[in-house]
């Protein structure tokens, strides 16, 4: 098992030195040239954050080696899936280094598709400076306006089919933003046009990016872009780019050299936009919905 993990780490490092390969822990499954750690998360409908995927998610953290990584991963996937007792509407997820392309055919052949991309930016912007005209720091008084924009973002992303807007989503969005705005380090900015709020950007300060920061092989501090949205009538005017540039400058002034962001892989706007802002893919989330054949073998 240790040989598989060591070979996996070497291959991934050769493909992308920025990907951090974490330890797997216990309760592992093994097949030829492969080892994985399965897990399941069940999010309650009353959670204080927006769900960006199925409420129940079965995940596999996999490591593969050998001359045919796709074959090794395929065998591990088959064993994992055959042992699942899935629930209707649940999702199966495998996170994979975006540049480690050799094994991903195994995912495609089993119905997985890219759902999310974790992008990374390691080029610090010049620190400090004043925001562009029309940009300002969000305050607690902006909660209602930010909620409206956030829910528009959720509606737009939901059309790609990986999650659904729930009855609890508006309350979850409000609770999430309210918590961010209440913090002194809540990095939230708004863009105004013709007296109306046209866009928003919320960044998780390094003090609140502890769960995502270990995915990148860079020293702290690491910040995480939580949400960015510009209203359709305001797109094409540079609002998103201005918000992002200001966030980069603020982060650089705070000593942040690495920024992360998640975006929907099928979104035709996100990939090109974040690439223009200096981000590139780090880890891709491959997912599919559970099928009727994904039943536990007794």
C-alpha cells in the first residue's frame, strides 16, 4: 500500500507540483495498484450554508500506481461502487489533480463528468491602493442586496444540473452572508453602477480558509474566493475583473500569495474568466448521480 501511495505522489508531483497529496487515514479499500479511502457526507436541509452538490455525497479519495493508472483506478472504482448502498438523488464524487490526465479515462467510462474545478493563483498582486470607482467594502446594511445577488448566482449555477435549489436555500444564503459580514475580516466587496448594486465578491480570509488551504502545496496564508457574481445586464463592463483585482490587492497587502477558487466546470463563463484573472486548474471534481445498479452486494 505504501508503495502505491509513494508512486502516486511521485506521478502527481511530476504532473503538478502545486497539488498537495494528503494522507488517506484508515478504513481503506485496496485493489491491484490502487488504494482508496471512501467516505460519505449527508448535509441537512437546515444547514447554514448553500449546498453546491447533492445533499448526500459518496466520495472516494484514491491513489493509483503502475504502468496503467486508468486500469488501476478503474478496478478501485468498481470495487467501491459495488459496495455502495446509495440513496436516490445522491452523488458519487472523486477529486483528481487536473493535470494528472493518465487515469481519468476510468472515470469517464463509468459515467463521471467534470463538475467543479478548484483553480489556483500564485502571482501576488501589488498590495494596497484604493478600489476602482464604483467599488466599495460591503457592510451589514448591504445584506439584502447581497442575498439577492447570491441567490441569482445559485439559480444560474443550478441549471448545470449538479444540485437543486432547495426551499431552505434562501435562508442558508442569508445566514452564510450574515456571518461573513459580521466578521472584521469579512472580505466582501460590491460594485455599483447607476446607483444600483451590480456585482459582489466574497473572499474567505486565510483565518477561515483552513479546510481548503491544505489542497495546495504552498505555505500559508492562503485565501479562498467564495463567490463572485455580476448581474447579466452589467456583464462585459469589467465589473468582475475590477472586483477580483481589488480583492487580489487587498489579499496581497495582507501577505497572501496564494488564492483558490471553485467554479462549475460546465459554466461557459467561469473557466475563461478565471483564466484571465491568473487562475489555472488545480483539482477537478468528477461526479455522477447514483444509479439503480449502485447497490450494495451482500
